[in-house]
C-alpha cells in the first residue's frame, strides 16, 4: 500500500505592533554587509516593507507567552524600522507583517536565521543591468534611479553601458564564459559588430585581458591626449561632426576621437590659418608641416634678431614673481628640502617667469623679406613657429670689384654690369665660388690700373699659402683659433661657410632615415640647447670680430666650442653600400662603424641613458617575431619569451614593449662592442639572464581590473 505524502504546514502570518517586537540573540548575522541600515530605512520609507519578519513568541520562565516576539530572521529590517520610529516617521504601534513560528517548534531559531541568509539566490549582475534599462525605458532618469538604489548617477551610467554591449557577449557573461572586467572593456566602443570581431580574434588566445580588448577596440581611434587633438580641441572636433569613445570604468585621459581623417583635416586647416596670420609679418616663405624632421634647418642661415622688450605690465608682473621667488628662497634657506607645496609653488613661479622671459625676436624688415619660417606642432600640441631662416638662393647678391670675395665669405654670383670705370670693363664675376678676372687684350693696355692676371695671382698665393702653413704649424694657439673660426662658420652659418682659407671643415651630416621621435629625444634637446647657447654668444657675420672673440676665450671655452662644432660632423650612420663607386664602399662603411665605436668608448656612450627604449614603433614592430622573442629572452628569460611565442606579431610587439620597459635591453647595433666583449653591463643590451623558476615568480603579467560592482552580490537586491 503506497504511503501518502505528508502535508506541509506553513507558519501563520499576522501583523504585530512594532513595540511588541524585540531582537533575538539567535540571529546568525553578526557582520555588517551590503547596504547600510540608514539606506534600508530610506528604501522602506519609500516603497514599504517587501519581506515579512520571521518571529517567535517570547516565553516567560513558567512557559507562558509574554506577548513579546523575538526576531531571529530579519534583524536588519527591524533595525531600519527602529530608525524610522526614532525619527518619528513611523508610529510605535504600527502593525508589522510577520511570519510567526511556534515557540515549541523543532526547528531552532538559529536554523531559521541561517536558512534565510543562505537559501536566497543572489541577483546576477546582468539582471541588475537589464533592470536599470527597463526603469530607464519606463521613464525614470539616471538621477532618479540612482536615488532609489543609493548609488551615484555614474554607477547607473556604467550599468546601462554594460547592458548595451552586444547581446551575444552578454550571454557569454551570463554563462560565466566572460568576466565582468572583460565585459567592462567592451563598453569602450559601442559598435556591436566591432565588439564581436574583437571577441572572435581573442577568444582562443591566452591574452583576453581587459587592456588588450580596449586596445583593439580603440586602435583606429586617436587619444584625446594626442597632440593633434590637443591643438584642435575636442570641442571643435565634435562641433565639426566628430564622435568620441569613452571608458566609464577607468581613466581614459579624455577618451578617443573616432574620426582620424576629420581630425587631420582640422589640424591642417588650423595650421594653414596660423601660417596665413604669420605671413602678414612679411616673410618670403613659410613651410607648414605637422612633423619637422630633426635637422630641418640644415643648409639654411638663421637670422639674428633682438628680443622684444617687455611692456610695463609684463615687467611689473615679472618683478612681482621674482620677488616672491626670492622671498621663498630666503625663508627656507639652509633647509635640505623644500616642503612639497613650497616646491610646487617655486616650480609654478619659474614657469610663469619663463613665459614672460621668452620674448619674440624682432628682425630687420629687409631680412624678413628674404627669409622664411617653419610652422608646426610641438610634442605637447602647442603651435610652434621657427622664424628667420634664409635659403641659399635667397642670400643677398653683392657687387664685388677687383677679384675680391663677397663680404659674407660666400662666392656669390656677382653682377656683370658693375665695373670700376662705369662702362663694364674689368668686372670680376664669380662662379661656383671661384673668381674669374676679366681678360684684358694686350692692345687695350692704356696704362690704367687693371686687376692682376689670374694665373699670376694663383702663383703668388701659392707662395703665401706655403709660408702660412709653416708659420701656423709652429703656432698652436693661432691654429686653434683658425680652426675654431672655420668650424664656427661651418656650424652656425651653413649657407655662407665656403671661401675659408682653411681646408678643414665640418660637413653637417643630415640623417635622411630617422624615426619620427628623434627630434623630441633627450639628446636632441640637449644638443639644440647647447647650440642655441653658443649661437647667442657668438658675434656671427663679421670674421674680424669673431676672430677677436675666439682669441679672447679661455682655453676651456675654446675646447668646449671646438667639441660642439666637431660634433656636427659625426657620422655613425649605416648606409647602403654601393659597389659601383658612388657612395660609401663596404670597407669604408666598416671603417666608419669601427671608428664610431672607438668614439663611443671614449665618451662612454650609453644609449639607455640617452633615452632610447625598445617600443613597438621604434623597434619591435619593425623586426620579425624571432627578433622580438630574442629581445624578451635576453632581458627576461626563456620562460617569459615562451609566454609570447604563440601571439600574433602586433600583440607580441605590444606585450614585449611592456615587458622590456626599464630592462635596459638594447639591440646589438646600439651596444658598445667593449661592453659586449666584457659580457654586458647595465644599460648596454645584455641584462642578467634569469632562470625559468625566477621568471615564473617575477614576470610582470597584467592584473585584472577591479570590478566596480559591490563585493556582496546580495546587496544588489533592491531591499531586504
């Protein structure tokens, strides 16, 4: 005979006045978690009590009921109700919905309390995201939703953004095939098709980390911190119809501009507009370029100008800043370090004074008419204008008589119409720097003083040259001054440096093949600053004055200037060997590189200290995968290299850049051979190898982003 199922009996429910309820010591919840009692009280005040309290009669010592009821399950709700009573927003006798358990029940009070907290199913975050969307669709605004659930409007925006990810990816998240951090990364780009493409590309890869997802979703966009975006301004870009991408879950440095073509057009138009304004100054030419290569002024003469004076207001402002700066220095004199806020103030004062001291140059009007300017952007997105450059073809032409050279030392093309007697006779014409005397027929010898025949001049000057060589050879001080005079003209007056009596020269070596970041490198800045300092001191344009200046320098300054000028002739460039004679030979290239390494050893060159680092742009994307792995292996060990060997080229380069940063690794071509022969040294491309065991502990793999959601998923419920 079949046994009948026992019928389930539920505990009765009844409304009990609040003042008849007391907390039970059998409640297992001891640690605060989830939303606060204050927030829960506000939620109950707004929507009422959504869940009844579980209570038991309180018995007296004789076993009879006292009329009070203890609460083993629902203590936080009772505390929230107590707060409302204390605030006089709820009457003490208000009936509270309760489930009343028999005082003699076999189920313990602790059992009820534990079951209530453990048997609940926490709301999946995705359900919360979609619930927020439903509230929004039914007319509630972000502020209203945020107030109802005690979160910030930013959190509401984040949840709505998560719910807007492609539905296929949301389903993967619901099935725990995607982490919350990964889902957050997909919100960067709202294009569902692109989101799915990225997931397909990485789902089988080991590298599915959030930063990789963000990088792939924004790889065709331009960061708002890019100098082009800074120059144009995000507001102008958006006004022109450009759209932005934003990351609501981590700092995005202003976001990304989605339309690089539009941005480039706006940059070009603004640069052109700036150039047109500068053109009103009267320059003969202006060259506009987003990126000027290092050495852009090669072969051009730089005009010297006078600094524009400060206005009365600017002078007063500068004096005020300087007075404050000196007062702070006096106040903290003798202290080893300035307090952080004082140091920051001194830095701000220095920047303000430098801006006032950076005066524009005033040039001669006639010089402006034959000179030009370069208009470009600096590395920070600010307009950069370099004025006062004269091209060789724009140099002034001069009339020269009797075979004399032009005043500027350049063998210029001379006017054939000038003459000593006004009729064109005896005119000297220079060509390619060589003076040609006018031929005087014998039958025209009328007794007038004519220039010496060129052949005779050559013979006489040969004698003088030999005598000069002998004299200079026993006068080291004069020789150094003469060499400096020639080198200074070569270095600082590149378009007018021919015609020297000394066949020693520095030929500016122009680096036709160069990385885009070369002009902004540390060494380029140091070299440019040193050049500008010397140029400001040298009396260029008059060799007699320049001679006196060079001769008056102390020996240390002369040697310093000599070293600076010679540095412009350094050529350690690798060139393609031409077997047919033009260009450099194989043996010549070998000799150049060997000699350059001797110089590098002598100056203790360290390319790491010089600021070079292996990045995707400067090296890693330019070499095969085997070279990338070799670099990581040398710097971080075989174990780390093996973590990358299955990646695609672009992903491998990006990861390798991160791993090599700060390692001091250098490619062989940048290493000094003496350091390599010694087994490597810090900063010279031969880091100490690490074992696989050490590598396993030390490898710097990226960490997952911390979730923005509360840690206790149960707290995501609307109320308890």
